[in-house]
C-alpha cells in the first residue's frame, strides 16, 4: 500500500465510480453501502495506485468540490500515452482545463476536471532534464 492515498468526497459517488472505471480504467475493489443507496466508502485501483472515495455527507462535514465550488487539489496521473488517456477521459465526460502540450520540465501534460469537480493532470514523461535545464526553460517562457 502507498503511504498517501487520496480519499475523494463525491456528490454522486456511485456515478463517480462508474466514471473512474470508464475514464481511467479503474478497478473497483470495495464498495460499502451507506444510507439511502449512497456509497459510504469505496476503494478503486488506477494503475498501481489506490483511490478511495465516499459520498458527500454534509452533516458530517464531508463536502464535495461541487458543493464547495472548487478544490485546491489536483490529482496527478502518469500514463504511457497521455494523448490517448486524455482523449479517453474527455470522452468519458471530463472538461478540458488545459489541453495536452509539451512542457518545459520534460513531460507532455494536460489537465481536466471530472464531472464531480475533482481536477486531474495527466502526463507522459518525454525527456530527462537537469534541474538547471528546467530552470533555463522556465526562464525562457513568455511572462503573462
């Protein structure tokens, strides 16, 4: 098991599970039912990583990004083919935040927001760069 495992709160956790299976080829390992057909707890595997999630229960202080109108967290997923994975996630219903592009740090990278308000970045590492090369490439970028 990994030392840190994300535990997402989702408004519509059962739908979120179905989305993650379609979008990320997740495998469902555990689903514990909650009141009224909700999901009290679920555990999925995406690649070699575990993702836990649960239904939004506002009376317990578990608020989803949809209720909070955003999230300061982005989940990062390394894949073998970012272009194909990105297309799969978007086809499943994610909103493009940043199209896939080659980045100054050596990754091909893009960002989406899933239908449950969680942000995901997807990347494929394309070239190894030294810290100095990354600093130089960043300094050469146009300033906004």
